[in-house]
């Protein structure tokens, strides 16, 4: 039995698409039965929010063009990464679980010799390290290893990348939407910018970069169970998202 979401593919070398599994299963004489899971627990079970993200990012056209917040999932666009982190920390004080995540727009340094992490994610005065790299040893006190970042309280002091956040969920997620994917208001289209992506320099071919980075932000924006707070580095992209929001009181 395979649980597959083809829209979570974020690297060219990933293997295991629905087509790949079906093809090899049939070649080996297997009967293949395909089912679609119709309910999910993230985003307060809101298919409308997930569909809206897919539509807004240009991943899939569907009926959810506007986000109205009718299903009480808390989605907010904020003016700075500091504001996003402050909002997440307030939720932690209420007993909720939350983390900060970001697009892969900055280098990912190895820990220093003393086990502390380098502040790689820099936006003006906002400076935070990525979560520790997989396999990092002798980390300083209070810094969790990568596979515990999502659950260890110390993980809130780092920003998670898509590879660490994928497969986890939090009550509230704070997302830094970088300049590796921007919306061009003149052409009314999404543009991938590999030059603004550290990941592109490592793994993503330019001819498929835009689709991969769309999938990346789809993953990050859908990690929250109760809410998602976002800071957009590119203001045209922020304006585009705001044109797709209609609050309940405006209906």
C-alpha cells in the first residue's frame, strides 16, 4: 500500500510517483487499485484552504478562487518575519504547537565548532538559523537534532526548511515566502527565480524549477492544523495573494 501525493515532489531525483508505482506494479503482474483520500486533518480539515492554495499558486484550477475563512482556519498575512514569529510564540504560550518555516532561499551552514548554529536566514534585522543539518553531532545545549526539530521545544529557535517540515504538522505554522517564487502582476503569471534559491544551486534543474518551488510552498503553507501566518518578501506576490482573499464580513 502506497500513500502518494505527487504534488509534494520537490527534487528532480525523487522516485515514487503514482505513475511510476503503477507502471512497475503492472510490469510485475500485480493488480493495481487506486483510491483517493477525501479527508485530511491539516488546515482544520479545510479542503477549501488546500484547494485555494493550489489555485492561487497555479498548481490546479478549481472552484476555490477566493479564501473567505468560512471554515475558521486562521490565515493571516503579516508585515514582517518578526510579527509572524511573535504571533507563533503567542500561540505557544497558549499551549499550542507552532514552528517557523521558510523557502530555501539562504545557505545552510554546518554547526560551528562549539555546536551553535549560524544565523543563515537573514531579512533585515531578523536573523535566525536553519534547523540543524541531518547528521550534525555535538550540538550546543537546547538545539535539537534535525529529526526532533518538529517536537523539541528548542526547535522554535530555528527556521525549518521544507525537508525538515515535510511530513509534520503543527497547530500553527509561520511561513517566510521568499523571492525564489514571485507573482508578476504585469504578465499575471508565476515566475521561479533560481538565482534567489540556495536549493536551485544544489538540486533543482532550471527547466522544472518553478513547479518544484510551487510544490515547496504548497507543502509549507499547509503544515498548520489551526492556522498559518505568512510574511512575503516580494510585495507584488503579497498583493496578489491579498486579491484572492475575501473576509466573511465583506461577503
